[in-house]
């Protein structure tokens, strides 16, 4: 049972609660089994619950964004549909907690105990899990056969793999619709970029933009390589080519994904670009007069040739002998 006096203070809002915590630093709040869902849960953002005992508490649907739950006892607690955006759960004990449909975006879980948790429908992005104990994470719903994984970040993908039709749809969407746009998107190039992206949407494509103005490092290059291999084709904007030859050099060998370079008339590509034409998946530069010309010719000069080349590569791959 929760400490009723502490529970009453908490229900007055995070400002009153946090002030009380500052005035009583030696007290470890006991909110075990408390019902903090509904209207009460809406006031828990930015709340200092570090070291608190919330075992068995019901926080379903609560807004705990920015809350400090570090070192808290959250075992068996109900976090169903809880917002944990940028919450601090470092060192927290979540053994047996229900995290179904919870939103963990930028959530800190370093050294946390994540065992026997229900995580169906979880949204996990940029979660910090260094040193966390992850074991028997249940990814299936109550009425489904129990399937567990030991990695929070891959749980969504594993569940998707279990549904063959869904994974086929995802793969088909990626390989038939994603168009990777490489370039240096300075303010001068922004209008062209926006127009190109909008036009690709009209052709049922999913443009993914990668700006090479950012510093390059190994992780950066690996990300570009991964995106390149997932795309149906690539559009490389050479108008400000000085920023991208290193990345092209890193991704082009063994790529076998159509690459269509574009360049506004009146400019010349970097001399290094001619070295890339040894790869059959790299087309010759398409030169356009202005933004309107690029958009008007996009289907005929870029999309259709790239799709044709992609189909040819797919056929060649299918005919390639397989060795067991």
C-alpha cells in the first residue's frame, strides 16, 4: 500500500512534489501499488521519483516525459501506453513491468533491470541501454503464444518478422519506393530539394534525404551505405560536389543500385566524378536548366530509366546461381 500522505502530495502536481523532495532528501517515497493512471498520471512529467518504490503501481496512460525514475523500484508496475520521452530510468528495476504500447524515445535505461517485461507495441527510439539487463522480454500479446527476446531495440523488428505478410509489405515498400537523395543542401539548393521531394511523392516514391554538409565519420558513412543498399535508386546532386566524393567512393563499390547524378547546366562536375563511371550502376550526368525543367523531366529522364535499370539488376540477381 502506498504512503497516503506522500500520495496526496504527489497528486498536487510535480512542482509541489519536487519541492517536497528537495526538502526531504533522505525520504524514499513509498508509492507501491498506487493508482496513478488517468488524471493523476497526466501531472507526472518532470517529476522527481528517483529511488521511489513504485512496485505494482498503475501508471497506465501517464505522462512521465522528463521524469526522474533513476534507481526506482518499478517491478510489476503497469506502464501500459505511458509516455517516457527523455525520462531517466537509469538503474531502475523494471522486472515484470508491463510496458505494452509505451513510448520510449530518448529514454535513459543505463544499468536498468528489464526482465520478464511485456513490451508488445512498444516504441523505442534512441534508447540508452548501456549495462542494462535484458532478458525474457515478451513481444506478443496476451492472447498469442508467448515469444520472448533479449534486446529491447530489436523487439519491434523481430515481431514484424513473425508476421510474414507484414514483413513482405515492408520489404516491398523499401525496395520499390525509397529514393535516396544525396547532396549538399545549402539554402541556395533548398528550393530545388523541396520541389524534387514533392514531385517524387507524386510518383508514389518515398524520398530519403542525406545532407553531406554534416561532418563525416565511420558511423555517418555506414549509415549512407545502409540506406543506399535499401533504395530502389539514388539521385546524387553534384551541383556542390565538393562535399560528397568521399561518401560516393565509400558506397559505390559493390552497390548495384542505380545512381543518377544530376547537375544544373553551366556547372561542371568535380574531375573525380569520371572515376565513378566505371560502375555500371552509375549513369551519366543528367543536366537540367532550372528547377522547372528538372521537375518536368523527372519522370522521363530520371525515374523511368532508374526503374528500368533496377529491374534489370533484379533479373540478373535472380538468375545468378546459388551455392548451398
